[in-house]
């Protein structure tokens, strides 16, 4: 399912099975999550990349073929691939262990073809071994919602009172990690979204309210998964002195002006950009220990536009996943 022009529906395309180049692997796609970042790509909210492009960056697949020099993988192995699809390895960020900030990266489903397809070509260095026995659709959301969620949780620090703004794919995964870590969970949703509020309570939230409400006690940290800039001042008002507000999305609407007094008190606002392979290995090791169970709605590959529309309209609880 291919994007030819932002703002237009994806179109089905038939191509020969791709051949992996040096250092690459060809995967037979078992499942691919549908992420809010896919919406940003499809709707043209991110700067346009090369077109046409196959979206999808939460890929679970089986290695079918390896290109020359591809190391660390074996034919028949189940692997996962996320948003970060390639880095240069030469820029100051790569050389200092911050490959998530690479000056010349490739992003799966945005600047290189992704997983809304029966087969995908990936850089073998950015494919991660996965549980061979788990349901592929259940693993798919871990590859972005889980990975970015994990990095945002690390950025939030070790405070015990954690707020989550937005409770979709990332929220319901990271809620489980946070509860496993012994944190207290406070969840904010769109006003009147009783379905999401009930969903958050199922995953251990001790308090649930609308995004503009004040929690019953100050928070140590808040993570914004909803791409709404107006939530930054709201979150700053909700955190205690020394608290941190983490903006976890790749795209967000403009942040409105706000009084300095809600930032004062050594509160901080930080963003999370992409992820590193170290993040992926750390999270995928922790996920089974935390007993993460993803809540997914599966769609056939041909229904990619329907899945995107449901996500756009807020009709998906948990994560949407395409299953070729």
C-alpha cells in the first residue's frame, strides 16, 4: 500500500519481490503496526520525503534473504524493525553515542520503504530478534509505540507520580511498564472520552481525567503522547517543582505562550527524538519481564486506509495493526 502524494489515500501496487543489497535483509512481513507517525507522513504534516513511499515502521517479519555482508541475522529468523532504519555512523552524533540525532538518517516508512507490504528491505543492523512464539500482531506495536514510549519514560526520570497525556498505543504499553516499576499513574484524555478513560483504568491508572483538569496531587513527571501543543502549559501546571514534561511525538501543533511562573521552580520541558538501537535492545529485554500485553485491532493489508482513518478519528483503542 503506497503513498504517492500526501493527503491522498494509499494505493495498492504490485512489484516483484525486492532483492536485498549489501548489508540488507529481505523480510516477509507478518504484521506491521499503524502508528500516529504514519498519519503525520500520510497527511503531509512532516516535511515531504521521497515519493512514492510505502509507510509503516512497526514491522514484524521473517528473514527470507540476506545481502552480501549482512551480519547478525539468519534466514528464517523472526525480527522487528522500527522507525530508525539507518544512520551514517560518521557524524558527531553517531560518534558520541547519539545516533537518534544522526545528521543523515533513514527512517522506515518515511525516507525508505516500510512495512505496509508483503515484503520489506531493511538494514540488517537495525533489525532486532523477537520472540518466535508470540503473536506477530501483538509484537508490532512494541517496535515504535513501545520503543519511543520507553525512551520517553527514561527521559521522565525516576519520579513515582507519572502523568500520561493521551492513552493510545504508546500509553497503554508504557502504563504497564510504569506499573511494573512501581509508579503511580495519572492519565489525561480528551474531554468526554469515557472509553479511553475506562481503558486507562484497566491498565492501572489510579486517576483519570480530561486533559485540562488538575490531578489530585502534583506530578513528578508528565509524558505527552498526544500531539497537541496546548497540552504543554497544562502539563507544566500539573507537575511539581523540579518536575519534567516530556514531549514524545515527532510532530506537535504549536505550543502557545504561557506565563514564566509555571516553568519556574526548575521545571523542564524536553523532547524525545527517534531512538537508538540501545533503546531497542533494552526495551525488548524488559517487555517480557514487565508482562506487557498489547491491545490490538487487526486489519488486512488492503484495509490500510481504513486503519489510518480509524486512528485519525480516535476509533482505535490500543494499536491498529496490518496483517498481510
